[in-house]
C-alpha cells in the first residue's frame, strides 16, 4: 500500500506579496543557502540557487508568483516552489507583507 500524502498545513497563496522575515539572514552556499532566524534560532536549508533567488527577491515583487517567474521558475516547477515557500512561511522564515 503506498504512503498517504501529507497535505499542506495551510494553503500557500502565491499571489500574495511575501518578504523575508527581518530577523532572517541568508548565507549563500553551493547547494542553495542556509537561512537562520535569529528570533527562533531555527536553521533552514534552501536546496537550490533558484529558491535562493526567489526568496532574496520576494520583497521586490508584487507576489510570490512574480518572484518565481523572475527567477526562471517554469509552470512545471511552480508547485514545487509553492510547497517550498509554504514550508518557509510555516517556519517563519518568510512572511506575508501588506500590499504596497
């Protein structure tokens, strides 16, 4: 019997504006980056340079979807990046921001 997929804890809205949490520092690495939250002392791994580019530019784009597109994420990979961003949001590494 195949394992039951675990649903996302909460839907992640790619069409909302997002930003890196102000207490999070990114350290680029060959594999992507390390993200450290100074408030929670939590460490996360960004497992690709493309995900790093998305996260670094979230605040410069009107939505998470636009940040993904600008980083070169295609339609076939968009759901993978949505899930990665949802995980980062759930752990407090990124946060929703007010619309400009």
